[in-house]
């Protein structure tokens, strides 16, 4: 299982670190590690880098994107896709979103790519990080190349 944390980065940090994702990853790693011993400092650092999620809007957005999917289930701030190949669970929090998935590319990534271009995704356990819109572009290009073969 992979655990992805999704952060809605404010425009200033997005413009500064769009081409330097490793530096942004290190900022989030510092916040992540600081939160274990100093909650006030980590909250202050986080509020400088990120925007808060509008939980109501995000939940409705995800619900509307998946309402016709037979494998989709939603309760409160938890969204689940459970099919034969994909098991992904999305938790929507005020400060971040979290996806637990058995895949490297969760179905929720495609849904959230339309929500904002400033979403930064981190898997702290595997030290993996990327801008969501960039990985969606790569995934779309791969699927187009498979069609033409």
C-alpha cells in the first residue's frame, strides 16, 4: 500500500518551486518531521506554504466525478474506489488530502487534477514527490502512445 499526501500549494510557492520540486519536498519533509515535536511551528510553516481545502467543495467535486462509478463509495470525508484492480481510499482534511492505494497511480489523481494545478503529491515512506498536473500529462501521453501502437 502506498500513502500519498496531497497539498494545495499557494501561488507564491508554486511559482518559486514549480521547476524545483525537490526543494519543495524538503520543505514539506521539514514540516512533517517538525510536527512530531512542535505542532505550533509546523502549523505556522504549513500555513505559509499551503492553502486550506474547502472540504465541502472537494467532497462534492469528487462525488460528482465518480457518482456513476459502480465501484465508488463515499461517507463523510472518505471516498473509496474498490474494484478488482484498484483499491484507493481518499481522506479529505482541512490542511491536506491523503490517498491510500494499492497502485502507483490512483484513480483519484485523475479526478483531482481538474480541481487545481497547484497540487503537490508526496509519499514520505518512499521519498517520492511530484506535481500532480505534470504526472497527469505524462500519464496521458503514455496512454495516447499505447493507442497508436
